[in-house]
C-alpha cells in the first residue's frame, strides 16, 4: 500500500476518463476545497469514497486504496451498486451538458 496520496496517478486516471477534480467532488458530494485536501494528502478517503471513485474511474477499489494510501477497509466490489448509480448519473449529466452546449453553438 502506498504511504501517501499518489496525485499523479489520480490526475492521469481522471484525464483518461475525461473527468476533472470538480466532477470527482460532485460524485463524492464534497466541495472542491475538500478535494484539494485529498490531493494534498490532508484528508483520507472513506471506504465509501474508495468505492465511488473506483466505479467512476473504472478501476478496482483496491487500486484506489493503494494509490490513495488509505488505511480504511476497501469496500467489497460486489457492493458498489449505489456508487455505480452515482457514476452513471454523473456521466449522463456531463453528456447532457455537452449536448446543450453543442445545440447552443448550432
């Protein structure tokens, strides 16, 4: 397990998923300030946070826990239904916003 939050790994995963830290904050129902604290390794992720981020980024919860340096238990992979719903809702909202932007430009 990593001892510290691996910001480079998380930045790369977010970029690969076309997400921002603000998107992640919304999915976790926290503010941008709290996300900044996570990135600075000043706030630890909860097991629920680990599960939500795993679904959002499409990786195993164990990967999130490892790169976040968390000491909390990793949630069971088969018990992430709520996190999956949250992630899908975030994607739908993002796609809807993109469609609205495209329609305004037409």
